[in-house]
C-alpha cells in the first residue's frame, strides 16, 4: 500500500504523552499509530493528549482504536474514566465521533497552548504497510466500534464482512 499522508509528533513525559497528529489519520496509518501508542504505554504513560489542529481527516479505523484505548483505560482506572484528551479537533472530527457514538469517551477541549510542543518532540512519519496488516487493524477497529452501539453494528457490518473475507484469503 502507498505510504499514508500522516505524521505524529510525540512528546513523552510519563505519566503523560502528547501526540500531535498532522495530515490524514486514516487506515494506512493505523499500524504506525498503534505502534506509537504501544511504545508510549511501555514507557509508563497513562494519560494521552491528542492534539488534532493539524489533523485534516480522521477515519473510523483510527477512531475505533482510540475508542478501544479509552474503554481499556476506563476499565482500569479508579474513577472509571479514560485519561484521553482530544485537543483542538476540527468540526469534521467531532461530527464523526458523535455519529459513531464515541464522543463521550473523551474529554474534548480547544486550547492553543497545548498545541505547542517542545523541541524534544519525536517525529514519526507513517510508513507503507502491507495490505494484510492494514486490513487487520481496520477489522479490529470496526469490530470494536460495532460492539459499542447497535447502530454501529448495522453501519459497519458490510465493512466487517469484507475485511473478514479478505483475512480468510
């Protein structure tokens, strides 16, 4: 698959990590997105701030993985809430989050100060990945979204069936 038009700037200061997503956060970027999140969790980060002012597009695959992360955090936190903050998302992202019933999983704010990352930010350019790897990420994300709401199950049933058939070869 072609390399995605997405990069992530990451500042890790455990227990908090800030990720600025720039470009198109779509399915081809999902494997890199998940790898960055795993690395940050392994570094001891528990609170995640996603700065989205430069994110021109976010699709349901990335949203599905964010929702999975938020649900896992809520299950393990003392107060039953996730510690994921979405900063400066565009209206199109907010609309997507709302229409697939995940907006309430996140705290959303507009704050230009958080948009300023330190000079120690590490840039991750998303790489080209195999179709199988991208499809596996898509399937996991859409299954998670379908489990969240009956309307999502209806909305994504064809996508899930297609990806399952692709996985079987």
